[in-house]
């Protein structure tokens, strides 16, 4: 089962990817983690990436794709994977197709976590982060025991500038523009499965698993 998870900021994609991977016992491949790991381990690709990061530049697509190629060659990927954070645009999707073809792999299903703007705004603008340990809280959904104070370490909670309403709206706009052609691409290949992600994370997870399993069954028929 080779799955790509897509979704706008605030749809809970990262959390769902981790849980889905645990539930289906598949490797969770997040390009952000992959990049950090390569840098930390000082691999050749990691060193090249670090040069860009040290200069405050974006790591080029080709480098990230190479890291992905290495990861996708690992034996644990043979039984399937959950890809998270990649591709972000049509170009990357085409790069991924070439890369997978070389490895004799194919994407089975692209799950798009669809969230309404009001839910995303409510989720993201209410988010609080601990300045001490980085724990996440939410004004409504997961409030700290003491207002403004972290339950775990007593650190001060703050709102990321990224999570201010105007910024969230802008991030959503950028996301929509970047992914419109990507979504059409997977739609045309009949791989896109849309799923409403407005409900509780637990319910959304169940729906993704059901969808993935239905798809897996249809392959076996
Ligand atoms: Zn804390």
C-alpha cells in the first residue's frame, strides 16, 4: 500500500500520517524528517543540503528527491509507505513518478484531507506553543491547566506568528495555488481520494484506514 497524504495546513496531515503508519505498520516518510536526518547523520546529501541551509537558502528540489530515492530504496519500503510532505507541486509529482518507476514502485492512492477554512482557522489561530519544551496546546480544544503556562514544564505559552489569522489565510491561499495542478494531476490518474478532515482526528483516521483498506482489497480482486 503506497499512499500519499495531502492536505492544507491545519488539516492534521502530519498527525494522521504518523498514526496511519502505526496502524498499517508501514514506514512514515516525511521529507522534512528525511532532510533533518540526513543533515544530522552527515551523509553526503545532508552535507550538501546543510550548505544551502547555512546560507539561508532553500534546499533544492533535486537534493530532496535524491534523499527520497535513497529512502525509497530501503527494504522496509517494499511492503508500502505513507508519504507525507511530498510532492507539494506538479513538478515534484512528476519527479516522484520517475523516481518510483526506477525503483519499480507505484503510488496506489493519494488521500486529500479536505478541511473547511473556518475549521482550519479555528484550529490554527487557537494553537499555543510552549517556549520551553515546544509542546502544543489549544485555547479551546486542548487548553493548558493554567492560562498561558505549559502543563509539562511550566514554560510560557505563545502564539506562533504563522498562526495569526491573516497569516493563516495567506498560507491557505498559497497552498491552494501550489496544489491545484497537483490535485488535478492525481485526479486525472484516478488516484485522488478526497476525505473531509473537519471532524475529530480519531474519526478522520478511521476514515483514512477504511479508504486505504478498500483500495487494497480492490487491488486483490
Ligand atoms: Zn513546556
